């Protein structure tokens, strides 16, 4: 059963040499929608044995593996029983946001490597606890930001790191969807006890990762944040298919957020993200520097990737010039493949996490501070404890 969603775009990356004689035993925790994308790439890995799966919903994990026609996978009623069984070298945590932290900490405390879906978790406090468990375990923890493996996203980082922009001082990022509250596959994204955070945890964290990864993840110093839920809470809200949404009474997260963030190094980050709005896009991403600025076109339905050719604006030989960086062509595999492959390679070769939590904790701290600042109605200082 092929899941065509998230691995449809293929890029050219360096291929690792896979030693199929050394297999990694994998468990899947949470067998919902995104677990299908994990399965689709795991099934392409000759050095993986899928040995276990768990879901809180009775029978769901069994149905999941049956649909793939795979036999012999042991299933469990929650992450705890799966990890206690002690059969897995690594787990993919594909649960809704609310249980990311408890699953990741339990796995790391039991000596199991973790590929944790984004967002890392839902609060800064949880992110700190995950980091501490990771440090004590010495295991690999990688966070599921597959756009990092997109060649066009890598080009953004390459341009910034080349020094072509000079000193970066202002960044505008974010994006959104005109109608895009993610409910087609259920309501776990919009309920407080499962999603906990809304548009920021779903798509905002990608926008933040795109620019913060490019500039080397400087620490945030202060944040002034705003959140709202006008569309999700509106009983008259219609989905992009023109159907009444019928979930206003259970909608309990933000459908829009904005933050004004001061970063170390005198950089301003101006961020906004929308699940729904009366607008086509809330703007391209721009990274402004003393020698040049970079424009990264927004995608129409924001999904954390690059929407078109990049443009570098600079001054050469006394002339204002615009340099286009065409979109890179597709290659053999998609982003999701590399997200998994780099995780497996790090486990097998004793490497470091491909998407390290020491960076993503900063992403989480910004989201957390936007929520806290919005509640207080004023700018707050951000403090990330030493791990
Ligand atoms: N990387 C991506 O492109 C991408 C795309 C979509 C979703 N996601 C992320 O993946 C996560 C899951 O999203 P989804 O759409 O698959 O959600 P979902 O609600 O379809 O599936 C989550 C499943 O996890 C199970 N679960 C929760 N806690 C559990 C526990 N302790 N033990 C075992 N099972 C547990 C639930 O019963 C549910 O079946 C979210 O955090 C989301 O942000 C990532």
C-alpha cells in the first residue's frame, strides 16, 4: 500500500552504502497517518527489520501492519509495553504532539534510539526533559524535520553560509494556508489533549527551522507573541472542499500565531503562521543582510518547502543585481527517505543525530515563548536551561 503524500518529491543526494548484513530492529509508536510515511521508506531499507508497533486505539496497530501485508510484527497497547518488551534498537515516534515527550523519554531511558516526529514536543520544559534523557542515554535522537533533506532548502543554507548576505540582521518567515486546518484524517491536530499546540506545531516549526538552520540556530533572547483561533472556533468555517467544518466546539489550539523575536547576534526574526486566513499567503521568506538579501518564495499551501527559484539581491560593480537560483531537479529519493536513512546511518556508524535536539530545542523555545507572551500580553525574556 503506497502512501503518496510526503515522499513524492525526489532530490539528488549523496547515497550512503548500506550494509544489509547489519539490521536495525525498529518499532513504530503511533500507527496513525504519518506512520504510513515512515513505513513507506522503512520498507525501502534493506537493513531494517520492523519488529513491533504500538497504538493506544485497540486493534489499530494490527490493522496498520495487515494493510501493508506484513506478518510477524508484534503489537502493543502503548509505547511502554513495546519498549519494555526490549526487542527494538530504535523507534519511530509517530504519536500526536501531546505524547511525544513521554514516549521519547521512556525510549531513551531504556537505551533505545529515537526518530521523533516534529514538533519535538509541546513546551520548553518537555524539550529540556527530552534533552536530559538523551544526554544520559548516549543514544541517537533525531527530530523529524524532513525538509532539511530537500536540496532547495540546503541551497538556502549554502547561500547564507557562503557569506553572500554579509551580516544577517532581519528575517521574515512563516506562511500559511487560506483554508488548511488539518482535519481530513481526524481531529487530533485541533484538540487540546492531543495536539496541544496548533499551526505552530504543525507547520510553523518548519518555517522556523528553515531560517534558523540557515543562520546556525542562534539563541532567542526575547519574544513578543500573539495567537488567535478565529477560524477554528467559527461554526461557519468552511474547509477547502467547501464543506462545513463542524468542529468549532472542540477546536482548542491556535490557528494563527505571530512572533517578534530578538536573536543573539543582533538579528530580528519576524514570524507568522496561519492554518486559515483571508489571504493567499502571508508572504515570502526574506533574509536581509548587509551585503545581500535572499527571497525564498512561499508555497501556496505552506508545507515547509521552497515555492520557487530563490533570488539574491545584491550590489556588484556599483550596480543593483538580482541573481536567480533555479529550483534543483528531482533525484532518486524523497526527503522522507533521507530523514530515515541518515537516522539509520547515525545508529549504525556511531554518528551524530542528523537533526539534533540541541538545535530544535531553540525552535521549541520560540513556540513556547510565543504562547507564554501571548497569554501575558507582553514581551518576555527566553531562558533555555543548561542541559
Ligand atoms: N513530518 C511530517 O511531514 C508530518 C506530517 C504529519 C504529521 N506529523 C506529525 O506526526 C505526529 C502524528 O500525526 P498524525 O497525523 O499521524 O496523528 P494521528 O492522530 O493520525 O496518529 C497518532 C497516533 O498515535 C497514537 N498514540 C498516541 N500516544 C500513543 C502512545 N503513548 N503509545 C502508542 N500510540 C500512541 C494515537 O492513538 C494515534 O493513533 C504529529 O506530531 C504531527 O505533527 C509530521
